[in-house]
């Protein structure tokens, strides 16, 4: 039975950057269980803890602001949950904040509109002017037909509407940093690695 919903903000650092979405879910679940928190479970033949992550983070990426909703079967003060969860998480995952969310509020995944990424590219590969030119070309395109192989299925779609903003944010010390704001929806979401590939 669900009596409370808590939204957790957490970070994924270098030590956990190679975790898949499923591994991250399992790590959060294990941490919540180890902390002795009263997780609410789904009904059915194979009950599972009710935890949802806002947006799957790509393997290899780090983040300072990931969101997950956790449903509890007993009320727990968010500060108490945060204090208990912190030491129970594996290296590379860090619980930063926890707030209560109404049980009937929209699903977390439906509330996210975009995700922001920073991508560092060795500056020796292309000049800053070339990078700016590639960015201008992509942003100026009306469409960007794209193919993505997912398991045994080839997906075809337009990558351009998924790019909200793209810019060269910093240059120097042999690195070009690109800042990206990519659209997120339940139908399709922008992926930083695909945008980097589209830029060449």
C-alpha cells in the first residue's frame, strides 16, 4: 500500500558512470532496502518496489541532478530518508535532497521537458571555428534524418526537433565544451551521443 511519495535528487559520479539504467535502479533499490526504508511494492505475481527514475542517464555520463520517485508503505520524514539512504548507496551514487510529493501528482517521467548535457571534445581534433560551424549547420537545418540501431531493430526518425539548444560554451586547455539542451518526452528523447555524432 502506498502512503507516501518522496522525490530524491541524486548525483552519479565517475565511479558509477558505467552503470546502466537497470543497474542504477537496482543500486537505488538495494540502498533503500539496506537503509531499512519501508518500500511500497506493486501487486501481482512478482511484486516489485515502486521506484521510478525521471530520465535514463546514458552509460558513461555523470550527473549532478538526477531524480527518482520512491513510494513508501509508511510515512518517513524526507530528511530522515535522506540521512538513512546516503551511507547505503554504492560508491559513485550520492543522495543530495529529498522532498515529499503528492501521491496523485503526475508521473515524474511526464514532467521532464528537457535534459542539459556538457560534452568535452579534445580541441586538437577540430578548431573552435569548425565546431561553431558544425553547430550552426545543425541548428539551421530544418530536419536531420537519423538512424539508430537498437538491439535487432533499426529506428528511423528526425533528430533535429530533439535539439532545443546547442552551443560552444568554453574552449581552451585543448578541450572544446559543448552545452546541449535536448528534448525529453515519453515518445522520443534526444541523446547527447547522437548529437555529437551528427556534428561529426
